[in-house]
C-alpha cells in the first residue's frame, strides 16, 4: 500500500498537473469550435482568411506544446529513487526553432502587409462620406444633406446644444442631417466614415464589417469599406472610455439603394 509520504503526494500533484493541462487544451479548443467570428457583412473577407490561417497555425502549436508539456509533467513526475537531470545549449534545437518560426512568420507578416495596404488605400472618388462623433457615451452621426457638403466644425464650439461643434455661420451645415446612435448605409456602396471625438479616445468598431478605427480628440481619422449584406448590425466602442463604456452602443442598418434613398429624403424633410 502506498504510504502518504511527501514524495507520494508530489507524484500525485505531477499527475494532476499533467491532466489539468490536457483538460485546458480540450476545453479551450472546444470553445474555439463552439464560437465563431460574427457574420461577415463587408468586402473585408480576406481578413477572415488570414485570421483562420493564423488561428490554425497557433492552434496546432498550442496543442503540441501544451500537450507535450502535460505529457512530460506526468512522465517525469516525482519518483523516490530518481534524480532530475538538466542540460543546456543545443545548437541543433536553437537552429531548428529559429528557422522554423522564421519560415512560418515571414509569409504571415508579408501577407498582413498586403492586406493592410488594402485597408489603408485611398477610397474611390465617388465614396459616400458620413461622419461619426464619439463622446461619453454615445455616437452622433452626421450626413452632409442634399447639398452633399458638410458644414464646418470647430472643437471650441462644442456645447450641450451644439454637440457636433458646427459653425453656425457656415451655410453648408444648414441642411446637415444629424442623429444619435443610428446609422443607415446603402448596400454595395463604398462608404467612408470620418471620425472625431468630443472628449477622449474611443474606437469605432463594426464587428460584422471587420472595421475598427480609433477616434482622438483634436484630430480627424477615417475608415472606409463596402457593406455587402442588407441587415441590422451593431456599432460598438472598442476603447474602455469610462464607466458607461458598455452602453456606448449604436445601430447600423444596411439597406438597398432604394430604401436608403427613401430613408435619406425622409430625414431631410424632417430636418
Ligand atoms: Cu467609447
């Protein structure tokens, strides 16, 4: 009968640790299969491809490394009559993992740079431009109105009433359409969103569109993409921006060109 010695307890701990490592592998891999990224609704599907390729490579590496770690923790658990051995420096191993990671990482980085080039390319000249202004804790949208031109704004004009900081002397702003926590876009049309912040850093995040762009007070940033699927989606803030961050949530409706135009003329009439 095994005695309840300290050595015996160590051996049991070794076995428990090995099994725990394997259990963590199984549970985490199961979660990756259970949950997927949100449904794609834009022309940025190539980002999903690189995401799945990277997830596959790191997933296999994770299972191998953790699996082997669990195996060794179990195999070389404490035994009374054995002593651990230790060695250091293996030229062959170092060459192997340096070349191995280089061969895997260099193509991924090159591929990522090509995609980044796409994301940061200049939008087409006929792009539809809309503005989104982030503030604790809401999104204010602005459409240029029938004249197609945004009225000027200045940060020093921000007040509770003039929450977009619009210049009252600029006639181009008179027909601008503004709304809070709601955006409507036409499908299959390239859109550029101009982004600015009224207070601190926020991030304009459209999970279904693979779009995420920071907003900073004092400068204007922008992002462009093409919605490809009619539907109702969520706009989130991806920057922990204060106590109400969780409710900095808006809605994006992608509609057919005809439905979009009807909606836009209704907004103009109501303005
Ligand atoms: Cu925010």
